[in-house]
C-alpha cells in the first residue's frame, strides 16, 4: 500500500533526534577532555574562535569528533526539514502552519551548525540561534493550535516542551552543554511524538 509523503516525513521525524543525539554522545565519547559544564556541544566541532562572545576554552575536538558532529548535524537537519514539510502538509490551521514553518527554519539551523562549525564564528552563532529560537517558537505556535482544536492535554505537553526548549536553548545556554542537551531533548520528544502520529496517519494530526 502506498504510504505517501507524510509517512516518510514521520520516519524522518523519528530518526532526526536519533541521529542528532547519537552524534553528540558519540562525539563526547571520543573526546575524553570534554566537560558538560565547561564546554558547549559545539566545541566538539572545534574551538579555535576569536569572537569575544566565546571565552577561551581548551580545544576538546579531534578529527573524529569534528567528523561525527558536523556530518551528524547536517544529516539531522535534512531529516528535520523533511519532517517539518510533512507537518506543514498535515496541519491546516494557520497558526499550526506558522509553527511548522518555524520548524523548517530550525532545521536549517541544525544543518547550519554542521556546515558551519564553531571555528567559523558568526555563521555558526547564527545557525545555533535559528536552531533553538525558531524551534522553540514553532512548538509554542503548534501548542496553541492543539489547544484551540480541543487537544488540550497534548497542547499543554507541547507548550511545556516549547518553554523548556526556549528557556534552556535560548537563555540558559550560557551555562554550556547541559542546557543545550536539555533543550535538544525537549524538541526531540515533540519530534518523536508527531513523527509517530504522522506514521499512524492520526486523524487528530490534521488540525
């Protein structure tokens, strides 16, 4: 039976966090000097940067961590973009489509963090900003859509995930890798839930 694009996009949604988080943890595994409290995850892609916003930190990257992290983020970004397109096609309410568009922007940010690792400076900062901020805003828009359509429990869950992603990815990110990981996990939970809903062709997904 022909499954269609939403089914494929749902698969991409489930694999997005698997690829992204696996790339992070594998990179950490190959960097014995990496510290969750002293480094950003991006440091695994190289820390040779001269911008004042980045204080000096020992270089914890290796050729292996750079290869794993940059390629993993680019692949995750492609999968996330496909997922966001499928979500856009599955949601009919305007606010939900705005949220889906923001997730597309976030996916571009994910890809950008791999294409432009930390040593590139401002391109990497811009990509990281798009990743966390656009993704958080997208979740907030979709949570409002869910609650307006009567799916209050799921709407509140997505709202909570969006707030966590915004708080840790957009504000507390100055405290290095742990907030980044928390924000990433929050977004991952959303992506997996809706990836499964798209695979199952849940009627409630088409809002």
